[in-house]
């Protein structure tokens, strides 16, 4: 059975149909890449899963349960984590504090009054920081990190959240080649333990990490398959026509 | 019938003062996103400027009005240059900083002109009432009404019919891109702020003969002006006009039914509810969510 | 080790502050001065309370005087009822009600015959009002300047209602000629050392409670909300609940401060709910340091202290207010973390560390569950 099922999902922004009946199915433990030309609705697809955008039609099932009408925090509590395209971390908190906030095993106001801000399993948090190469910056304010480091911190925060399903929106945007490679490495290590959906433009990166690729076009699912299958699909070529082929997107 | 007409005219009179007082704030807030808490003190400054020119230099009331616009506008320009421009994109900080400016202006006046109440004399030719549809209205209130309409018209033309207006609207929509097209954003902002401040000064000058002039007279006006601007919708001139009309008539009506204090309380409460459900205001343009 | 030094340094700072305010009565035998200082300490409590909601949670509450005023009226009501035999005739009514032709004590005044009820109400009423307003505002995800405008407008509403309901509230004049609070056999004369100590301990308690909250994970999440409210939601936290918590906690503390103020001033009036006072709290907080409880409190002491010492000469006072306006603008522009950040920086330098560090010197707590690291 699949972990996540989007069935004919519709999303509209003041008349503009961003998703027009999107069907998408992802199994547990999978790393799914989501690609498509600009405006295909990739980010909107992630938005509608995590509750940032509201579906006007269709249904979203997570673990067999409809989450379409849930508020963001309830969706997150079910085990769905989201990384945004513009890296968003808590800039005035340290790396350690960021991870501590992200590890949201308990979410109640009064439950958390009893948990020390300075405590709460610092060992594990440090291990996590090490995992994304931020051990040296453990006590630095997140606002002082480099762009790449901020991206990794956000990924580490999703791991701290222990999200079953992780949604990554262009994790390599603005990264150097070296940083991109490191991010690919991170994604591969997360695969299996977590289910991932990654929106990306960088085909090199996708070839490196992806098994199954879903191609979106004009708010719908256009094709699905391995890298080789997708590259040879004539419909996909048509969709990308004018933007220099799939690799140039 | 006369009663109702009287009531409507009272509301209209309140509305025109409200609109006059909020116009400058609406422009600064709408165009620059700056919440100018010193607005009321610009207004106070305008009132003092008239008082000074009238009582000390013996100038006539109407020439004073024109001078006041430029004097307070210049103060606004200076404030924008030295302070506000460092705070773009920090809306909460502009609230605080402009409030600090307000304190400085108030204390400056208190030190310079004294804390006692001052009175601006209404010109003799405007004292006698005018007879309209069987109702007496004070000529001065008719003047305020007329000036307000003229100012709204000028502002409209300025924003929608001049080169400055085109550049201003460009900057409002996208400051970055406007700069790429060679628009001097800093200059546009300074002039806009100065214009808004000048309008505040003019408003202060016009309301000064109605009530006494004191260093802290601005506080009430700024709160009222906010009411109007926020309810109307931040980037909508029409909204400001319409909401000044609605709020003016409502406060006239509530005050008729109960009393002034309760009318104000009720109005503020309605505005709280309005912001809760429509933070963008009653007449804001629907923008695509980003 | 450096961090330990910094942490210990801060505990030391709080201890020195506590001892200093407790030692004051030993050196002062002028009851009027003591009364004045007690008032400043109350402003310190108010500023610290605002720091919790503004500095730590990002809610710029421009209507904090609502809580303060409601607390003060609760205390004033019970103290007013104690003065009845002296102030009024046989009806047993507060004097202003007699003047306003009120024949019977209104029902909501009745329970204030009990001092215990009044003290409970002085905290509970502001908290309930804050809960309701917080629920109304934060559930709808109203944020930023709109919260400030709403809180300011609510302040005006409550202020006008109190003025309007003269028959029950004393209108413009408020509740005057109050009795002293007598509790556990102690007479809290506004000019006595007992009252001063009560207030000093209240300020210390406020700082301790605030520290406990800030140093809990709830406090951390509050700060995360200040940084990026939306992001916090995607970690599964119900942001509105945290905002309502911070807002109401701050309101409860302010209500308590209001009760103390009514005691010290021996009256309560609509000026306690004025826009002026409410915005002054913001200034104290900003000047001292909005994201530091002790910084905010010190800011209040500093600003009101200077203001008070100059108040005899109007020209001096007006000049000082002018300077304060400029200082406020300068702090907003150049020192967003307030004057305390200078002290912070100095302490960190003393400890041989250029960056301020978070305290974290204890053994990490053990916890269950494994993290998903490969």
C-alpha cells in the first residue's frame, strides 16, 4: 500500500488553476523526484500535501487517512515534514536550539514548560548536527550560517522532527557543485528510513539520487518512470520543448 | 425630515474632517508601508504654525494654509531623510521610531511654545452659518468639506495622472524593478513622505479653529486616522474616502443614539472585528497570494 | 568553561539586582521617596511582562495597559469598599455612587467585599480578557502590525467604557480615597517599607517566573515563533496556543502589577489604561532591551527614575522627555536589543569570548527514542 496518495487534487489561486487533477502515489521508503517545467505546479503539489495550500477538489490520503482538511500543525504531527525553497530556519536561535525546536515529540504548551531549553538530549542533537556537517557550528546563531549550511540545517531539522515523509523543495538551489554532491549524499542516507519527495531542476542531482521520477505538466501528472524511461518519453520532450530539453530545465 | 438631514450633514462634517486627517497617513502607509505614528504630531505642528503666523506675524488664515503645507512638508522630508529610510522593511520598528519622532516634536513645541492651550481665530467671513435645504451649517465646516474634496482630487490626479504618480506606483508594486528602470526610489519616497506630512500639517491648520491647540492634540487624531486607513484598505484611495464616509456617518449616528464616548468605543470595537476578519480592509484590491 | 562563566555571570547579575532593590530601604528613610521607588519597580514588572510577549514571542502589544488597568481596578474596588464607613452615608455605598444616584451596590461589586476574591480577580480578569482576545486574534493568524493595531484599539475601547460607565467606575476620576490593604495582619501603607518589600519581591518573582518560562522548551518555541511563525507550524506546533499563552501570561503579570499600583497610589483611574502609559511601557522595554527580562526592567527603572527625579522642574522634565524621545529613536535604529546588549557584549568580552553564547553547561538529559540517523 502506498504511504501517500493524491487523487485528482485541484488547487486554485484566485481563478488560476495551479493543480488540475493531480494524481500521485508514493510508497513508504521511496525517494521520489518531482520534475516539470516552470509553472507545472511542483511547489504547489508540496504545498497542498503539507497544508500550506488548500485543495478545492480531490483528496489527499496519508497512511490511508484523508488529510485534506487538516491544519498545518496536525499534518506535521502525523509525520510530514517540509523544507522550503527559500531556506527557513530560526535565524536568532542557535543550530542546537533550531534542532531542539524541530524535534517536536511533544507539542503542547504546558508539556513543553517542563522541558528545559538547554537540555532535552543534547547528545542526539549534536549527533544530528554532525550528520549534516554542522558540528563546529552547533552553538552558532543560525543567521550566521552560509547558504549551504542553512539548507543542511533545515534538512537536519526534518530529521530531528523524525518525519515519516519529507518534502524537499529544491534542496540544491544556489549551491556549489561540492555542496550539491554533499546534499545528494544526505538524501541517499535518508532514503529507506524516511520517505522523500524531492522537487528539483538539476538533472545531474536527480540521476544521482532518484529511482522513480514523476513529471508534472500544467498541474497534472504527465509521466512516471526511471530516469532512462523519462528521458526517452516523447510526451515529456514535448512538454519541455522550448526550454532546451529536460536537462536544460 | 430636517432632523435626518441634520444628522446626515453632521456625519458628513465628521467624515470630511476624518478624511482630511487621514489622507496623509493613507498615502504614506499605502505607498511606503510606513506606519507613521508621528502623523498626529505633524498635524499638531501645522496647527501651531498657523497659530504662530496668525497671532505673531498677523498673516491671514488662507495664506497661512498654503505656507503650512510647505513648512510641515519640509519637516516630513527631513524626517524621512534622516530616519525613516533606514527602516524600510521593518514595519514594527517604524511604528516605534515614528512615535519617538512624535515625542520629540511634542516636547520641542512644549519647550518652545509652552504647554498652555492656544487658540486660532476663525476668519470673520467664515463664522456665519449657511442655509442649505432648510438646515443651518457653519460656513467653516463647508470650507473644510470643500478643501477635503479638492485635496482628494489633487491627490488622485497626482497619483494617476502625473509622471511622479506613475513612478510612485511603479515603486509601490516592485521597488527593485523600478530601480532597474532608473527610477530614483529614495527620491520618490522622500517626496511622498513630505507630501503626506504636508497634508497632515494642512489638516492640523484647518482643524485648529474648531478646537484649542495643544502639544498633545495629535494623539486622538492619529488614532482616528488609523481607524479610517485600516478599515478602508491600505492601498486604496477610494477605500480611505469610503471608510471616512462610513465611519463619519456611523459615529454621528451612534453619538445621536447614545453619546460620544460610547459611539467611539463601539466604533473601535467594530474596527477590531473588521481587522480580525479582513486585515486587508474593506476595499483592498485582491492580490494573488505569493 | 567560558560559557559556564557567562552563565554564572548572569545568575550573579540577577542576584546583585535582587539584593540591590531589597537593600534600598536600608539607606532611605524618606517615605515619599520609598513610595516613588516602589512605583518604578512596578513599572519594571510591567516592562518585563511586555518583554515576554514582545521580545520573546514577537507580539507587540500596544494595549498592555488594559491588563494593568483591570488589575488596578480590581484592587481599588476592594480597597474602596473598606473605606465605606468613613467615606459614605448609611447606604454603605462608595461615595461616587451616591453622587451618581446609584441606590444599590451593583452585583459585580458585591464579591469585592472579599480581599481574596479581589486579588484572584486582579489576575484572573486580565488573563481571561487576554485569553479571549488572543483566541480571537491568533486563531485567525492575525500577525505583525495588525496585532499591534488591534491591541491599541482594544485599549481605547476599554478605556472609553470605563470612562462612560461613571456610575459604576467613577468615570474620569476613577476610584479615589482607598483604604490600605491589610493582609496577614500586615498593614500595607503605601509609604511603608512593607509595601516596598512586597513590590520588590514581586519584581524578583516576575523575573524568576519569566526566566523559568524562557529557559523551558516552551520559551524556545516562543522565540522560534518570533523568528518565523509559519515555519513553526510545520513542526507540528499549534502556534496560536503558544501566542495565547505568552499573551495571557504577560497579561496576568501586568494585572498583578496593576493591583500593586492601585495600592501604592491609593487610587485607580482611567489614566492607568491610557494610550500614553501603554506606549511608555514599549519605550522602557525597547530602551532597556526587549529580549531581556532584566534589561526591560532596568530600562523602566532608568527611564522613569530620571523622569521622576526631574519632575519638580517642568523645563527639565520637558527637556528630558525630548532627550528620551531621541534616545528611543536611536535605540530603535542602532541598538535593537537595547542598552542591555552593551552590557551583554561587555560581559562576553570579559569572559574572553566575542560572541554571546547560550548557556548549556549541564549534562544532557537522557531520553527515549532513536533519531533517524543512518
